[in-house]
C-alpha cells in the first residue's frame, strides 16, 4: 500500500487502525495465556496496581481473622447463629420423633454434649477462615495414629471411654502426604495418609514443631465450599471480600494517621535571612551539640513532652506542620457494604448500627435464614458424616431404624413476647367473633400452641352444635318462666 498518496487525515486513520489492531492482538494473547482468569485485559495486573496480593494464601486469611475486626466479626457472627443451640438426634424419620429419647438417641446425645460439640464448633470457625479445616479423632484403641483403627478394641468400650477427644486443626496444620494411585480401586485419588503439624498456627513460644502421620480413619475434613472429606476446590469465605477488607483498613488507618500527624506537633523552623548560621553552629558545638539539628530536636522533644512547654527561638519562626484529616466514612461504608454482600450477611448484623438504631426485622430475618440454610445444609451433612464414621469405627452402635434425622430449632420462630402478643390477638378475635357470630374462631388449645405451650387435654374443643342447642334450650326456658 502506498502511503505517499494519502492525505493527512487518511494517514492518521490508518495509523490508529494499526494501533488498535495491535492492542486487540495483545489482549487476546494475554487472555489466552491467563486461561481466562484475567477479566481486565487493559490492566493485566490490576490487583498489583491497587496494592492487593495477586495470589492469596491461608496466611493472608489468617492475618485478617486475627487483626481485622470486620473479618473476625463475620466469622464469629456466622458461628454464633449456627451454633446458637445444638440439634436433636432422631433415630428414624422426623415423624417418628417421641418426647422421650430412645436408648441410642440418649447415648449419642450424651457423647456429643460431653466431649464433641466444642471441638466441632471450633473446627467450623477454622473452616470458614481457611479453604478447609480438620477434626482428628483421638481414640483409645492402643494403636499409633498412622495405623488403621482397631475396631475390635473400641467395640468393647463405652462410647465416652472410646473417644479421648476431638482435635480441631487449621488448614496448614493438616495436609495430605499420600494418595491412592490404584486406578482399579474405587477409592482412587483418595488420601491414604495425612500429615499433622502439632505446633499451633502463629505460635511463637518456641515449642518444637512435631509432625505426625495420621491414618484417614482418624480424620474428618471440613470443606464447606466443596465436598466433605475433600481438600480440593475449597475456598476461604473471606476470599471474595478480601480486597474490601484491605480497603477498609486503608480508609481507617489513613484517617487515623492524619490525626496522629496533627497530634504529634511536628515543628518547622524558618530562619531569617539575617541569621548567621555559621555562628549559630559554632555556638552549639561549644555547648556539646554536633549539629544544629540535634539541638533543635532536643528542644522540640521537650516541647512535645508536656502540654505547657514553650519553645524559644532567636531569628527563627516556628510553624506547626499539620494535615487536614480526611473523613473516611463515605469510602469505608462502600467497602463495608461490599464485604457484607460478599459474605451474604446484612451490614447491620456484621457491623452493628452506627446511629444507635437496632437492626431491622428484615435484617434479623435474613441473618436467621443464613444460619438455618447453613444448619440444614453443610452442618447437618458434617454431623451425619461424623456419626457414620463413629458407627463404622464401632465407637457407637448402628442406628436401629436405619435413618439419622437432625432436628434444629427454628431460628425464625417468634420470641416469647411475640408469642404472647399473638395469643392476645387470637383471644381478641374470639371475643369479637363470639359477640357477632355466637361462636369462637380459635379453640383454647390452638391459642396455647400459638404461645408455645403444649395442648391441654382437659380443654375440649367447643362443639358448635351443642352450643346452639344449649342456647335454644335456654331461650325456651326463659319463655316458659315469663309465661308462668
């Protein structure tokens, strides 16, 4: 193509087209090389440009959990609502529930209440922070931890005696070291041996780091975002909102730094042009100061050491270096709301209400739904997996009816005050219905059940036909009396 015959406008258009084509090719190459992981091809390293880590590890999430109030608050809030109380074990379908526990239900309830629940709740918290967490089952079977469990020994012991304790672990404490590589085995790809580092995460006490090999019989893996007993494809629940948490720290820390700068009273001294600096330096050296700045720093240190200190200068003007502290509330609120959305929890639940107003009923209901969803999903599956593991290891006897059902309390159930108010409204409806129609709408036992009370067998339902007959008999009796 001959460019000499083109006008200036045509030449510029041709150059711009070439540049755009080259940029498109570069972006396509970048997207291909990143395997589709980069969604901003104009800024390939956008996380690095904004000061965020490109690759997040457990250490990043653990530091947030230990040092960031929003991250800690979310983890604790989610754990609190889910473990507000413990589920009830039912041997069979929910319809087979009886007010009196069966022998099997009593044994499993006592075992979990006495030894297991605290470790399970702690492991659940650690699983929220990391990609997964672990539960090590310490048993009295007389075997080493790297050996399979001796079920014969455990079958002779009481459940409380068979289990020593459950040990909750962080992600980095429990890793896989051996896998099943037999393609013909149905357990192909499963972990055949774990590595447990006993030293606590973040422990600086100097305790030696003892590592133990643990057989899978003695391990339960908590992985909410993948599959229970799998270390693959898990992710920390703090990962999506990680950048928002970092931004919140920048807003609050930057504003606090501005206040600190003002409070430190950094002094700027401006000497007049007539000041003989060489004479001043010679005089200060005679008094033991190597440099004039040393003398000035000593004077300023004395000034900042007390509220009533004075600074005397000769031929110099002292000015206070200050910055206007920025109000972080606007930017901080944006990041905080974004983080709350990432963890699917209302802002007022995670952070509270800054204006003194309590969380709305909608926020409380949403918070309760989050807890109930997690209870009926991941936590129920986890508990059933642990019970099945204990049955397999002969710690407890098999289910009598063959089905384990967990009954959780209703987090959306009305409070006692709300129940009483409902009873009052139902009673008021009965009074008005009796006056207008001659019959009540609700029976006494229906009102009792609405208030959370057990039905009273002595309170029989009102028989409308008998009531009408009694009224008719009463009218006839009154007419007879008047005639007499």
